């Protein structure tokens, strides 16, 4: 599969699916959805959809998606109870929109 990079120039050759690419990247290091999107030429919203699916399918392989929760840069509120994988829009405590996005990595059982 070949896709164009963000600059729209030469297509990037890809020898694995998008989810396999995401899984491989998250097995190597902890990343945000924006980091993954930048590496693979995807929008952050697309990456979150793939992460949601990947989270369910990893359980069958004896692994799981570890999520370091988002945190408000204004007051330090940590979004521990949040189930959605995307970046929150605002802090419920101080209403700040300066939110440190959640980070992800894959952990083997």
C-alpha cells in the first residue's frame, strides 16, 4: 500500500497495514495519537479510531494497550476515568483547553 506523506510529494511505501504500523510503533516506544499520525501521515482522529480497534484486538494476542491519561497543564487534573482515547477538549475542573494528550504503548502480558 502506498500513501502520500503530509507534504503531498512522493508516496510512502508501506509493507504492513496501518494498524500493524501503529502496533509496531507502540511496541517500541510510548507515543501520542498526534505523534503516530505524524509518522504515518494520518490525521489524529483517524489514529484514535485505529487505536480503539487495536485495543480490542490486542486482548486476543495476550497484550494490551496501556494508556497514560491526559492531564491539564493549567491545574494538573488527570483524566483517569476517561474511557475515550482521544484528547479531551477542556478540563472539567478549571476549563483550561491546555491539555497534555494521552500517551499510548503496547504491553505484553
